[in-house]
């Protein structure tokens, strides 16, 4: 795309106004909806703009034509009260039997997620306190149900030390079970043929009534050795458990996962009380790190992409570091929706005692860092939403950390891909308009670009009653495959303004009297689309801005990752 082509394209974007489709459903709350009998009918994929007054209950009802993993979520909005603290519960059609509930899965916001059969249901939204008031968003998201591949065996299936028989599974299975009493515990056994890192998370794949409080822990499962190791995982405000971890790699052998209720969670007060019984599901993965192939570091300096040797995830790399200022780079290719693991170890005499790891994308931008100490090695586990080439950097944890190291790597398909919205600050990435403000492309607090959802963006701080054109593309480094980004609009008459995303898709909107314009995006409930990443920015017509003959300002830019985890 040439500069002249951008100049021609900008006025033409106004034509998008008459072609902008009704992309998604955003509706207003209809009062009264204070009881189950008065519940407002909503469809899945709908975003409701709602409001709570003191001691109020808001009820909604919906019908599923087929089984689905259903998420009833609250979010903030774009007004003065963006973080209304809520409870959310899903009931039967009459609003009499509670099937699942959630407190604060996403900050002060709630995400009640559970797998439901076809049928009609009601949802209750209430404030955390009787005094809680304010506007909020309510989203109803239906995702395809993830099948349970292994169901718990006959009771007793608890610890072998107590006479139980754990249910065997293979990492990668989705496990389904039920705790019938608050003191029940289910054991699941598995074997590792090679050294690995194991993941297990309690998500939203189980049925109803849903277990409302879940504690998950790792155990050895060898004859005479059923000791716990690593950390247990539970959340005081949700049924979910997804922080389960163990130190280092697990050696080949026999292990078990225990599912129980967390005894430290207070009972609560109905209808927001933990009964600690019900159905649950675990997603599991093993990230094998066999290290059968060892790649050597390239000659120094090897601290950039051009000098990095390429390894296959599952390989190991051997090198030497002279301290924290000496970074050794290794490249690898990953598919979309891949979880990678990397960790260092000391190979023997002369080995470094502590290391740090950094992960870079293909543009050399740091995505995440895992830090070690002078006596410990880093371990990095992260999910890559977008496929492509990436780079791992190994360095000493401190300047005095010198010696040989072995970098171990592995990968697996992701347990989930988080939905994320990231915006650059308008103070550095937008140019001011005639009103003295820099336009902003924003997302409400807690609003997530999830599969199956209606996702709401807002352009703020533009002129009142003017044209704004949100633009989206799949790159923020090149437009039309040839033009490097960001593109400086100074030569076209808009000094200090930059096009920062490939304007492949455009929408035309008109701001209201406050300079706001809303854009609703509907994301299909298709798991194949998880990890889809695109970039957005808004072009804002402003005929009064001084020294800007293009009569155009631009907002900050944003990055949107469409995922299947909505909290």
C-alpha cells in the first residue's frame, strides 16, 4: 500500500457507514425483572446493558436447543462505575433449583460457567452487598460442550493408602466425576513414560448440579508412596482450580491427582453458600520434555534472531552463559493454541546454578519472562495464541551466574486460550483533536473477546456527532503486505498521527453527543477460531483540528485475542 493509496482510502472509508452490518446483539435490560417469573428473555450471544439498585435481583431466562458449555458473565461498562461487584447463579426454568453459581472469577465480576443439556434455564444476578449499585454488562455465551473422555470409577476411588482404587487415565483426557459428600475425595491415577510437566485444571465441562468448591492436588502413586507434592489449587470464589503446579519436571513413574473440597472455604449464606458437593470435570495435559535431541548454541554473539539456532519443541539446547548480560537465543516454530514449557538445569560440574528465561515473538518483542535466582533455574510455561516463529533467551540469573546449562523444551495443545484485549496508551499512540482530547479505542472492564460472545468496543473522546471509522487488520507491522507500520501521516497533512494497524476491515460509525461510538463484534462459537488475533484503531474525522489539513485524528491501537477462556 502506497502513501497515495492510503490518502485515497481514508475518505472512501466513509462509505462503510452505509454498509456497516448489524454485527451482534446488544440490548437494554427490561424492568421489572426482579423475580424468576419476571425474568427477561435473552438469547445466547447477547450483551445486556443492565443496572443494579440496592438489594435488587435481576433475572434473565434463556433456552438451549442443544447441550452447551454456558457462560453467564458480568462485566463493567464504560460509565462511572466500571466494577460492580456481583454474584451470578444459574437455576432451572422455574428459578427454584440452583445448578451452578460464581462469585468473583474475574476481579469483581462473575463468570458462571457450566455444561448444560438442552432446555430452559434462568439466571440470577445480584450485588455482592445489599448496598451494591451501578450499571453493569451481562453476557450470555454458549460454547460447544467438551466431551468427558473418562468417568470416575466405582467408589471407593480415593487414596490407595485408605483402601481406594484410583481411576486410571492418560494425560490429555478430560475427566468427569462427582463428590457426593463434603468429605469425599476422588483419585485419578496416571503414568508418565518420559519426564514431563503435568497440567490439570478444573474448568466448566462438568454437569449439574455443579461442584461449587474444588481443591486439586498432585500425589505420588507408587506402592508405599502416596505422598503429596507441589501446590494445591483452589479459588475461594469459584468452583474452578487452575493454578495446580509442581516444581521441576516429573520423572517417569506413577502419579495421581486428587479432587476434593477446600476445607478452608467458609460456608456462606444462601443462595450464595458452598455445599461442596456436585459434578466436576478436569482437563489434563502432559508436556513431555524428553530431550532426545540436543542443539548447541551458535558462536557468540548469539543474542538475536539472526544468530539463533532453530530447535523443535521437545529438543534440549546446551550452552554456556557468562552472566545476566549474556543472552543465548534459540528459535522454534509453534502452532496456534500451543502451550510451551521451557526450563533450565545444571548439566554437572561447571554448570550454572541459576538462570533466567525470556520469550520473544518474531519481531523481537518480549512476551513473558521467567526469573530464577543465583541458586535456582527459571521455568517458563505459557500459551501461544498465534502460530509462528518464537525465540527463547537463556541468561544467568545474576551477573555472577556463569557456567554451562541445558535448556529443556516441550509443548502440548492448550488447555484453553485466554481471551484478551490490550490497548496502547492514548497519551503516546493517539493524536489530539480540536477538543484537546486524544481519541481512545477501549473495552469495558471485564469484557472479553470470547468465542460465542457479543464483544463491545467503544471509541471515546472524539468530536460529537462526527464520523469515526474503526479499522482492523491481522498485522500491526505491515499494511497490505508491503508498507511498514506504523505509517506517519505527517506528509499527508496530519502531523503526529500514525496508522498503526493494517486497515483491512473498516466500519463506519457516528458518535453521539458525548463523542462516543459503539461497535459490537459477534464471534462465532467455533473452537477452530480460538487464538485468532487482530489489531484495531479508529480514524476520527475532525474538520476543526489546527494544523491538520487531512482533518483526521487517530486513536490508540489495540490487540484483540479471541479465546475460549472468558475469565
